[in-house]
């Protein structure tokens, strides 16, 4: 018959809560207020340059949190902005960076075939530190790099809230 020493028993008792604690994660996510602020800032940044766009903000799981569509923005801009936001949040990378990888690496050329992905400029992950808590996608400027500039300007506008 094997006996358990006090030290072994103490170690087992201390290890049990640690094992349970590791089974549950705590994650940051964005509020509706933050998502609305990012969307409004994106529309405003593009409007300042004369672009009528749609902006979609998604949470870390790709669920839509906020959408704004400027007056005169084309109907295609809604779907494009949502897919760009989803792509940026899901891949944890900007869609411009992903497009660059796809063009330079034949092995990555089919990234755009992933359901829901749109690998055109204008999608940017929303981060708190290095943790991705969502994505912002903009569609409707004359080029994807211009959509991205507006998205980056929107995130810069709320940078103090992303700490």
C-alpha cells in the first residue's frame, strides 16, 4: 500500500486550482460604444478626402458590432467593408499585408478562397497591445490603400481607448 506524504498532498491540492484556472480564458473585446466611435471616425476620415464609404467594425470573433454608410456610398461598399473587417480580425493582419503576401507567395494565392475573406486593402485589425479584439473594414474609396488610410486614421482617433 502506498502512502501519500503531506508534501505530496499539499502539492496536489495547490495544483488542482491551477489546472482549473487554465481551462478558462479571459479575453478583451470591444464595446458597442467603441465600435460606433471607430465606424464614425472611419466615415469622417474618408469624407475629409472626398470619399463616400461604408465602415464595418467586427469583434474578435468576426461578429458585426457597428456599421455606418456615408451618403452616396455605393451599395457594394457594405459587403466589402464587412468582409474586409472579418478578414482582418480573423487573420489578425491588415488586408493590404495579406494581399502583398498573396502576390509574392504562390502558396498563399488561395487565401482569398476562404469563405468570408476579401483580400483587398481596407481591412485592419483592432488591437489592445498585441491582442486582436476585432477588425475595421472600409470600402468605397477609389483604391484599397486609401480605404486602409481611413481605417488607420479611425484607429488613431480612438487610440487612447485601446489601452
